[in-house]
């Protein structure tokens, strides 16, 4: 066992032949990060014209091949396809014992790679806690970020070594916790996009020419405060128990499509404010009453 563990620990430190399936926004950038760490991306699959362009930009040394040929050429197989496609794709591909198989899904653990593991490969789920836009800065954003690592003991050790090589910080997440982990990141990142863009739409609708510029200092400071200080940084009418202002907000948002979202977020904010002591129970009564009873005027 010690010999096996020692052998596994040496593999990430050597130059591995990497195959990327496929060269989408995530696969091409993670492949480039592995190249920067000293490995060689020897092959990639790329069906669309955009994928071929990404492969040419990020993986210039890779031969474009069908997925089975990519796998055949690789010591490390990087699977970067949509979540629902991972398990059936892996089941359809040839596996060599001793290969390392990695996927980049945030929501799925290493179980999605079971067919490869059953065929003798080391399998590990490595999900970068980052959004990928397809722009050039994606690669630089990988520096110093956290990666969720899930796998059995030896495979997890290999995965952690790969993350460290790419300049990241490994964070162990149990198989059973992957969906909750991913839900938390989606709640924070994707829903933040929706909140900001909804707010920009409201400002634009009342004539603000550049709502993004107006909001940027406020939103940036709020995000920084939340990450640094948690609930202690909360400000605004909910934290003050200002039921009248919240009621005016809901009336002003009637018919915009976001009054219900505002109500739900204000209610959740009130709950956190109460739990953290930012909002006194005596001040919360009127606020919670406003939030609990939708007014007819909210509906157009």
C-alpha cells in the first residue's frame, strides 16, 4: 500500500500527457493551466468552431481528435463536458489501468467517473471555484483560487497535487456534499448576477444612463464587506426594521417582475439580521408583517 501511495504521489510531479474532452470554456482553460504547470496537452476534442478556436488559443500543441483517440493518447484524461453527459460519456470511452481521470463539474463527485475507476484508473473530481466567460482573463483568474477535490484517498492525493501545481488551493468536499457545495456557489455567484442585472434594469427604466457605473462602488463595497465581516456588515432598511420604506419599495416595484424576489430576499435578510442581533425583535414586528402579506398593489 505504501509503495502504491508513493507511486501515485509521484505522478503529478512528472510531466503527464494530458487529453482534454472537450475544449470548451472550462476544459481549454484548465488544460492551459496544466500546461503552465509543466504537463503536455497532447490531444483535445473540439466539435464546434468556437471550441476549435479555443483549442488553438489555449492548447496550441494539442492534436484535435475524436474523444476515444484523445483518451488513448493520454495519461491524464480531463473530462470537461456538461454534468449530465459525464457518466454516459465515460462509460463509452476506452480506459487504461493506471490512467488518471478528472472531471471539472462542481455538482458531481468522483462517482460520475465510476466506469473509469472500475477499469483501473485513478478518478477524482476537481472543480475550480471560478466562473468561465470565454475571455482571455479566465486563465489568470485560476491563480490562487480554491478547487473542490473529491475522490478516494490515493486519487484525492493526486488531485490535490494537481491543484497545487496549477497554483490553486485544494478544498476537500465529500461525495455526498457536492450538490450542496455547488448550490452554495451558484446561490452566491449566479444569483448575484441576476440581482445586479435586475437592479440595473430598474435604474435604467427611470432614466439612469449608466447604472453599472452608479452601482459599482456600492455593490463592490457591499460584497467586500460581506466577505470580510459577514452579517456584521449589514446595513439598510431591513437591518433598521424600517417597515415603511420596505413597503414603499414593494409598491414601487409592482409590475416590474421583481417585487416577489425583493420580498423573498428582504424576508431572508430579516431572518439573518434577527439571528445575528442586527435587528431587534421589537423593531422586526412591523417589517415582518409587511413582508408576510403581499399587497394587491404589487400585482399589475
